[in-house]
C-alpha cells in the first residue's frame, strides 16, 4: 500500500482550523504558513512518500 502525503494541504488544513478556533492568531498563522510554503518551494520537498 502506497501512501502519499503532501505537506502544503496538510499545513493549510491545520492553519485553517487554528484560525477558526483562535481568530486572534490570524497574523501569526498566515506568516508561519507563508514561511513554511516558501521553504518547501525553495527546498523542493513537495511531498513525503511513505511505503
């Protein structure tokens, strides 16, 4: 069984849930999300492959 997890949608989901739960954290969550997505793009780590 092959399981393919993509990092960007997972981070987006967690960020969205946190924004719904604690709206005051919006600025921090957006900033951290953009930094993580930028690092993923630069490093080319688009996904994690689990076998």
